[in-house]
């Protein structure tokens, strides 16, 4: 009995211990099997994030682009008059002219487009410039010649005498999507070869900064940091292709505040091609007045779907009228590209030349209709013209005036007639030596300005200017 009392508790303890160990092992195994899938899931998720982050590598695009973005330096003299500080003296003797004006310096950026030195920049970067220099990323400096400019789009084309230059190829800005990464490259605050990154924030923005009756604004909006000095620089995609020319910022301080704007490459490429081939932009005109389509306007015209651009008027004899487009039509597409704002329509039309045919889809009374329009030039004709052709009918040779002449006559700009032959100017009574300062109230600073204004004008023009003896004269001449 005594022995049984000792053995039975020992056996019970041993059996209980074995049961406890077995139960413990069972629950530990179950817990491990439950945790393991969670651990595997975390590792898989981390790998996915790592894979996505590789798509935002900017180094390749930066390396392909940075050497092809240049620093553009400009200088011009300010010969404007100023007050003596004595109103009585100014009344009798007039304001004074600065005898030794200090040159005014400016800077911006540009993009090399060809190996032989064609460079695109903004018109406002080189406006008024009497001297233009280009500094490459390898610090070589070149004098630049102004090939042509287009104030309507704020594009200018320069040329330097060099070969085997790095350049950036045009990309297709029409393919850009909101949210897509882009790089802005330029020289802000004279900090050369600066690269910033951002996304496409919006497309076809019209911010009304180009003051011209034929202005074309359809800016790409980005949040890439752009500051003074970036103007004329490159906006590139992650392939290193040129998709825009950085032009403006929206800011209350004058410095970057989160919004920057670039001219789409679809516009810049067409302008550059025209300037190289013709010396003048071949502007194509559809001939419609347009209006943004909103819910109120759609209700007024009984339009069910708020898409497209409202035709608010059609000009007589225009491409639109001859194609059959009418007031109240809603333009939906141009050559297969959808348009939903007047600026988008402008952008698409600006890609073509006069006498080119485009297909247009419109919504008329909630039914889609197809039209074919042959675009016209700014005079209503179908032809293109080279820059010198617009001067032939004037019958004159011109030269830009010297700083001394500006000082003597108290003017800031002008182009002088050096020789007259039979032509519109002589018929209008203008004599040799006359200095043209304005045509149709547009300042004339270079011979190209005369060519541009005459080339786009029809009917007649008002010419303002002064003779070398100080006599101011105005002439109205017909140019058709």
C-alpha cells in the first residue's frame, strides 16, 4: 500500500507532463503557421514598392538633356528720356536724354535643336536685345544671330556658328498625360544647368500673358520648380525628349510658387520649322469665334453632352464658312484629336499651314457631322510666303538705326529707309531717310518686325515715324 501511494502520483505527474508538452508543441506549431503567411505577405508588398520606384529614375533624362540647354545672355541700351526734376524746365526744354546710357543686361535659357547650332528660346528673352550671346554647358561662348521670332507664341529662333553640338529631339506633347513626370532644365538666377522635377498638372492652359491679337496660348502646366532665368529652357519627359519650352510662372512674389507653364512642343516645332524654311511663321486660320462650353451654354443651345468648343461666330469667306460650319456648332475633334476648350482648338490649328486640309467633327443639334476645311492664311488666301516677299511691294531698303541716332532724336527704336524705289511707300509720299517707329501701333525695332507686320496685314496700314531733322510724320498706305 505504501508503495502504491508513492508510484501512482509519480506516474500521474509524468503522464501530465507529457500531455502538457504535447499541447504546448501543438499550439506553438499552429501559431507559427498562422504568422508565417503574414510575414510572406509583407515581404512581397515591399518588393512591389521597390519595383515601382525604379520608374521615377530621372538620371537618364537629365544626362541626355542637360548639355543641350544653354544660357542666353542679352544686352541693350536704354535711350529713354527722363525728367530733370524741375517741371518748369521740362515744360520749356523737354525731358532730358541720358548721354551715356548703361547697357541693360538680361538672361534666360535656350535649347539646342540641331548639331549645327539652331537654338529655340522665348521671344521675351531676346526682345529689345542688341547683343545676344550663348554660353554652352561646357562654358564655350558664341555670338548668336536672331533667325526669326513669333510674338504670337513667344517663340524665337537663334543660330550660332558651331558644329557637332549636343541637341534634344522633339517629343510629342499631345501624348502627355496629367500626372506624368517631367524635368525642367534651365538657368534660374544664373545658376547654370539646373534640373528640377515635377508632374504635368494640367494641359491647354490660357493664362493671357501674350499681348497680341493673334496670341496662341495652350500652355502645359507643371509643378516643376521654375524661376526667372528658366525662360526658354527645356521641359523633357523621362525619355529625354523635348515636350515643352518653359515660359512663365504664376506667382505673387516673382519667384516660384508651385505653378509653371511651358509652350507645348507641338506648337514650338511648327514655329521653328517655319522660321527655318520661310523666315516667317505660316499661320493657318480656321475663321471662327469660339466660346467655352459650360452647362449654362449647353442648356441655351439644347446640347445634351458638355464636350467640345462652341462656335460663337463664323467669319465671312473663311475656311470654316466654306466648309459649312455654322454658329452654334460644337467642334469636338480636329484630325482625330479631341478639343474641349478654345485653347485646345487653337493648339491643334496652329500645327498646320495655310492650304492644308483638316477633318473636323462637330456636334450639331446633338448629331455628329463631319466637315473638311482648307485652312487659309492671315490675309484670307491659301498661299505661303517667304519673309522677303512681304517687303517687295514696299519698294525700299532698310537698316536699323544706331544708338547715337536714337539719342539725337529721343527715340528708343526704329528702322530707317535707306533707299526708295517704285512701291507702296514712295506712292504714299514717304521720302528716303524716314525712320519707321511703329506700324499699326506696333513698335518696329528690327527689319523683321516690318516684314512680320506687313506679312499679316491686309487692306492698309498706319505708319508712324520721324525724319532725321526731327519732323514727326504719319502715313496711311494700302498694301493690297
